C-alpha cells in the first residue's frame, strides 16, 4: 500500500513555526543543526514510504497468526522491522549512552507520525520497545540497564507493557498477578495478562515484558503493585540467551483493526519457573509504570494523527482523479468533473485538513514543550513540564477521537469505493479506532484531566494555557484576514473559562465534573487547536505575502495571485494553512460553546435515566 504523507506540514511545524533554535543552542542538542535534522526526516520518510508501508496491506489482509502456540507475523514485517532497527528509528529520541540518537522529541514526533501513518501495526512495536527500555533506563539497576537497554533501543530485542488482566480491565488496583522474592533477589512471577500488544512474535529472539504484579503482604489496590522486568528468554551473565523463562502465549485476539499487531494473552509461571527482576522499589510499580504509560498516551495521539493524515492524503489524491457529475463551474455540455470541483467534497477535504493540521500542531508543540522541560531548570522547567502533563491526556484523547472522525470523513470522500478494500480508507478507519480505547480509554484521560491535571501546581498550567490562547485572540482581533477567526477563539476561551469557574461553584459540582469530563476535554482540545492554528496562520499569511513581494506580485491583482498559487507549491501551502485555520475557527470552535450550554444548565439527564 502506498503511503501518502504531509511532509511539507511536518517541516513547517518543526522548521518554521516552533522555536527550534531555542533547543539547538542548549547542551543536549548543541551538536545538531537544522540541516542534519532535515536529513533525519528525509531518511525516516524514506523508510516509512519503503519497506514499512510495503507490508501494511498484507499486515491487514493476512494479519498475525497463532499456530502451534507461536505467533507468526505477516510477510515483510521482519525485514521492515530490521530496517527500523538498523536505522536507529526505534530510539531516535533516546539516550546515546544506550544506542539512541539523542534527538529532540519534537523531531521524534515527525518520525513517529511517518511510521504510524505508513504502518500502525509495525509502528506499535517500536513505540512499546522504546517505552519499556526507557523504564529500565530510569528505574533499573546498573545490571538491568547493561543487560537490556541497548539491546532494546537498537531493536535486537523488543519490549511490551503487561498491565491488563481479565478480571481487572482498566481497574489496575484489582490486578492479581503475583511476584514472590527468591533468595538470589529475583522474583517468581505467576499470573495471566490479556490485551498485550506484540506480546509474542519471532521478529527478535527475546521479548522483554514490563509486568505489574503484587508481592506477598502488599496492600490491596493500586498502591500495592510493583513493577518487574520479565524476559521471554532468560539472559545469562555474559549476555547470551539461556533457557525459556516460562512465559507462554495462550492465544491472540481477532479484532477490528491493526491486524498485523498480535494482541496476546500471556501466561506467566505455569511451570513455576518465570523469573522477574524488580524495577525501582516494591509497591511503587504503578507510579513507575506511569512514565511509560504517559509516553505511550502521547504517542497514541500521534497514532491518531498519523492515521488521519494518511487517510486525508489518500482522499485528496482520489478526489483529484475521480470523475463524477458536473461541478458548478462546468460549462454547458461539458463532460464529468473531478469530484474535487464539487463544493461539498471541498468542504470535507478542508475540514479533514484543518483537524489534521490541528492535531499535528498539538503534538508538535507538546513535543517541543518536552524538549524545553528537558533543557531548563527551576521555575522554567516547572512551567514547561506543567504544560506537558496538561497536554498529555488531551493529545491522547482529542487526537484519537478526532483522528477517527477524519478517517470517517476521508472514507466518505471516496463514496462507495471507500467502503471496499480496493482503497485504503477503510483500513485507516479500522486501525485508528483502537487509539481511543487502549492506553487508558478516552474517558479515563478526561477524568485524569479534570481530576488531576487542572489542579496540579495550584492550577497554574491551565491558567497559563488559557492566557496564551486569549493573547493569540487579542493579537489577531483586528487582522483583516484572521480577525473574525480570532473572535471565534476569544468566544471559545470565554466559554471554557466560564465552565471551569462556574461548575466548581455548583452544589453538585463533583457529579457535573465527572459526568462532563469528556466534553470538557473536548472543549480544551478545540481551544488549544484554535490557538495553535491561528498562530500558524498568522505566520503562513506573512510568508505568503513575502512570496508575493519576492515575485513582484501585487496582492490586489487577483489573476496574478491565482497564477502564483497555481505555480508555486509554497504559495499554495501557505494559502491553505490560512484557509484551514479560518475553516476550523468557524466550524470547530463553536462546538466549545455548544458543550458549554449543557454544563452551564447543569443538565444531569444521564443520571436520571433508567437503563
């Protein structure tokens, strides 16, 4: 399957919009320059368009197979994964001490989008391997780091996270997997885990599981959990592989999408011989695991973006070649028009573009905030880290929810053909849907936002964010092109601020908050998106005017402007950035006020209904 990307907008975000120079002059990144980062993206895109995308369709059509107790992956996955490993793409943003490239996270966001858009099932293996290795790097002993980190970062071995159990689901406090300490300091692990992404396969000779389990005498609930490194195959003191570690795959799920990614049920310690090693401290496992979970939640937001962008680009390409009906500008007696000439199709395409650009701006800015937190200390660090923590559930939930909607709109653009397997739209839709469910459902993300993230640092991060959005609206309020859109943003900021101040003052504030956590997250996501898109539009508008000036074109000479737009890729790109922001402001931002109506009314009908 051919992967169609939006490399131009990825580079706009990184090289034109974000303050990249603020990162590159800092210690961790001062040996990297813009040209090198551009070449990194070139190579990442080459791999994504090549072997990674080449096995995406067979991954979906054939899928992972469970045969004779083993998981077999589709043809091409082994070679594509080896390309990711040998190119360093699994650990591009991780520490060079253990084999990573040490690149900024804002660059890694673009790399992840390419991989997720080209082949989500394969991209998930890189995501989880990187996350599990980073857990060991941060919380592991020197021996664990030396044994596992570099082998995982370089793709010699892969990794997973093992949380969910059949009787627990998202309620991690109900986990029953046991870990009993042995005389040599290791632990014997017994229990079963379900829904384990890439829990078994033969891409690599070893798979390293990060497992939550409970030690004897540990308190009930989430506070009694500890975290363990459990290899599929035991590792000898010299680093060579030893005997199997009593970890067995009991089967894989048959599911809606990401068919090439085996979702496994794993059984630990059937024969009493599953050896695990403590990560960090006992009874701190959930706190430690949240490091990996938060990173994964952010990257699941990138998955929503990657699927949405690929679906949109496929729909756009189809609309430029599909003949159907006659557009409004077709002359009398003219033949069929390309569907891109139909106003409703153009509306669908620009709505797709607006939300995709909003998601890309959100995850790119969040990645940049991660980088700023990494290079700063004191109050500056706290400010950037506060934004990262605030954005994490929003990136995950907003980008996966609206990413799925974009794939739906893209499928609609194809018409009847979109519903068939002759075109890629239906696969992007199916592959995207899981993003709102795993790594903590979007309902859980919303509860985390209203219950924890709004309150952290005495509410400073959310106040700071609303202040930034309000400043963008005020700055652009008198702009002749963007002024009306800025006023829409101002109204949205006011509506959200009113809800955040008004709901806590109500007598039933707690009920209203948890009942409306998802709408509140959606409101914040739209405000952030509108704020960032208008920032980008102002920059794109200025760059477009500079192009006109450089070409000697009078902005008032519409035929000359249209000729430049038709002949210049950059001019057309900047024009479309402005139009996407305007479209979002007038079609997306009013949803904030719509949500506010129900919250301000105090409506609680779902709690009164009888089901």
